[in-house]
């Protein structure tokens, strides 16, 4: 059952099943797509204090040109209160809410869809709601924010003295040692990921192993932001990995890949290929694909869609 739930959640977080967001009208009358100014006007009367945090240059995956946050302290409405509510804006559009301090009891109670368990989270799959009840943290994500799994990101700008400087390199992550065995690499994932999860899935790798496993590594810094890495093992050998990104940062990720691997050796509408076919920037669905030397030749000349 847990494997089935994890698969459903993975599909939802890739944007394949999105219902009306929980946010619509239920928190200060806000909805995804609202402007910064309209959101400020709606939120400010409900906060003991509120501050604006511009981030220059932007690093949030959905932000192409501008990133900003509104951090509300002591949010109160209708007899309920939340210690901190932070709104994130990409190019002046509201795209995510993060809350902590009485957040889980209040916001989970608003869910219209059945609540499920996914890893150590409580979720309303189709409403973009993810809660870490033990830590009392809640994310409400727009459809665009679900694909890069932004529930892994506890908004650092809720702190008055936040100084965020994520690792900018797009070189192959240290945890991705292709060709090595799962039992050799698992400790490294456990050490370098904020948290990780290992499971077994149906076989879709192009080299058709007998058994396919995947480590989901959350919070690994790559190309300027903490990422989810989906590391795929065939018969216990690391063969490929997806690193999830956002459409707004495509140019930043491309520049980081060029700095790491040189100019692309092939470009079409959906893909840019680097490093002898072992590194690829995907553009129809924002991701970076990395491959083992054994698997890379199997992708040459193919339209790649393996999940």
C-alpha cells in the first residue's frame, strides 16, 4: 500500500493530477496568481507584523526575473492563528505558501480532499497541500510548484537574518557515482540529503534490468537551489538520475551546465545534451537528466520520455 501511495503522490507532484488549490479563498482570500500588491493588501490586516523580502538575483525555481516573499507574523483570522505565514512570488505572481507554528492543525483542517500519508508527510494530494506534522510546517503549492517538489524547502526568509547562498555548481553531484552499487552509495545519500527514501518500482530503464530501485534524495543543492534527485538503480547499479528544476530558472540552469560541461553538443525543442550524451537539460518538463556511461548510448537519437 505504501508503494501505491508513493506512486500516486509522485504522479501528483509531477503535475498530472491537480484539483482546485486549497489556498483559493481560504487564507486571507488569497489565490495563486494574485499579484504581490494585492496579496499584501489582503494579508496585512491579519498580521501583527509583515515584511517584504526581495531576493536579488532570484534563486526560486519558478522565478525567471524577480523573486519576493511576504512574511507575516502572528496571522489571525476567524478565531484561528498561525505563528508565521510566508508567501512566495515568482515574477510578481503568488506561487506558494509556507506556514509554521500551529500551521498543521489549522491548515489540515481546511482540506477538502482525503488526507493521506506520504513518507513522513500528511498530504491532500490534489490540493497541493503537504504538512510535516512533527515539525508543524505546511506547504500549499501551485501546480507549477508541485513538479520540483518544493515541499522540501522550508522558506529560509522567515528568519529576519536569513543569508542564503546555495551551491551554484551543476557538476555531477557527489552522490551520483554511476556504475557503483546501491549498498556502496546509500550511506552517502543518507549523509548528504536532507532526507531520502528508497523503494522498488516497475522496470522502465532502457537496459531492462530485472529489478529497478530508486532513491529519492531531497534537499541536495545543485545549480543554485536545494533539489530533489531521483536516482535510479538497475539490478543494484546506479544508471541514471533526474534532478528536478523549475521552468522559470531554465536559463540559470543552462548557464550552470555550460559552466560545468561546456556548450551543448546537441539542441532541439525539448533537449540540450552535454558531456558525451551523459547530461541533458530537459525543457518540456523542467529537469536535468544524468546517465551512466553504459546507459548514455541507448539514448542517442531518441525522443526521451522514460517515466
